[in-house]
């Protein structure tokens, strides 16, 4: 009985569209204004600071976030 519930859970999870799943390693797309707007609000920094950080550190959120938060919380 329990195995049926587990199977049903996994089958239903596989039906969720991939766009609705949270990526394990999100990235910031500086060519997408909505992405820049979202992440700059989330980090509490200007869009210019966010873009500069992505240009230096790359687009991975886990690399950019500590740098941006250090700069804005001095």
C-alpha cells in the first residue's frame, strides 16, 4: 500500500513541467530585464551593481549573491 503512494508521488512529480521546477543552480540572465529586475530587488542592490557582478563573477547566483550583499551592507 505504501509503495503505491510513493509510486504515485513520483509519477505526479514527473508530470510537472520542467519550467516550473526550481533549478538546483540558478543563473542570472543579464540580457533579460525581468531577470535583472528580480535579482536586483532580491539582493537589495542596483541593477548596475548586479550587472557588474555578473560580468566579473559569472551568472551563477551562488557566486554573485555574497559579493553583492557584501557591497550593499557596508
